[in-house]
C-alpha cells in the first residue's frame, strides 16, 4: 500500500540540478521555455557551481524565469534532494542541465501523470542525436552485479531515470536519494526502495529526452566510486528491499571477487577490499533503518 495516498490536481514542478555548465543550462532552459506547456512550469534550479561560475548560472536561470537556490556542494544527489524539496507542485520532475526536449514533450508528460498521478513516471532518452537508427536508452532495473537491464514490464517495474523522472512530491517528505557518495549511480536503489514501499514505476512512452552526454567530458570520473555505488545499490536492492537470497549472494560474490582481484592485481577492478567492507557496513545500517521504518535516515 502506497504511503499517504491521496488525490490532488496535478501541478508539475521541475527540480533542475546544475554545476559549472551555464551554457548547457541555457540550452536546456531555452528548450523548456520554448514550449507552451513548459512556460507554465515552476522551475527550481539548484546550482552547485564553483564560485567563479555561480554568477553566470544564476543569471541564465533568472533570465528564463526560474527560482535559483544555492546547492549544498556535497555531490549530485545532495543537490537533487535540495532541488526536489524546494518544489511546491503536486509532482516533481527531475531534470539535468544537459537535456533538451522534443516538441510536445511537457504536454505529453502532463498527460501521462494525469492518467495515473500516484505512479512514478520515467522518461527514456536519446544521446545527442535522434535518428531512426539511434537507440532509445530506457530506464533499467538494477541487477545483482550492478548493471541495469530493461524491465520485463515497462508499465510496472522498479526502474527510474535519474534526471528525467516525475514523482508525487510527497515522496520527498520522507525519502531522499542517497547522499553517502557524492557521485555514482546511487539513484538505482531509489526505485527498488520505493517499489518495496508500494509505489509503481511506469515508463512514459509518449516522449523522450535528448541528452547531450559526452563520456569524456564528465565533471566526475571516479571509477572506484562508481563500483562502490553499484555495490551499495545492488546489495540494498537484493539484500533488503526486494530480498532474494540467491541474488544477494550473487551480488556479494561478484563484488568480493572484483575487490580480491584488485588486491591480487589480477584484473582491472577499482574496488578494494576496504571499500567492499566499508560499503557493506553502510548498506547494513540503511537496511536496519528501512526495517525500522526510519526512512528519513536513509540518506
């Protein structure tokens, strides 16, 4: 049963995170405000920029009629939580500064949410180019070894899109993205956690996002932290939220073997045995909080 279920008019707010990319932010907001349905949206920009770029980012956001808050500068997910909690609408649409939107995008999202306002809606993306032969990247469900796989049923899954998802705002009154690591795919456990609490995740097939994703130009590129995030998200998913003894041990065996291969210098893993032990201690603390329904402490 979904917590606090109730009915209210759908009013979507945008929780947009940015860091050190004022030009990208300008492109995103120009695309958003160019659509009639986008002009009406409350847009909260939480800016994690360094001081030398913060003035430019604020200027861009205010020029496009957005409300700007100073980010906590503790990483992506702390910033995403800050943006979401500043929103006042009935629903929160997460957004990244390197997104653009096809014509009719916001009208399509509004229609999807109105058709089922209690669900969480995820949106797929194209990487920079929309062509007939270009793959649409759809949100996936985390697997025991840390990678994601497209859900068997896109209409009822635990897959979420990190920067292109619409949530009932009341979720953020109790629940937050994990902030324990500043970067890495920690969002992958959020869908499993919410699914365990009774929320339904659905894919919005009526539209998509154009993601200006350049792997070699990321502000974050810490593969060791990436592996820690995969382990934490996988263990919480299969050791707690959607508990499966087989899949939990598959997770532990896989990541332990990677950490051991790092220690023995037998492979290309970045996770150390110390990382493995420390990450499991964090996961078990969150597991205790979840079982005691102390959801506000899972952060």
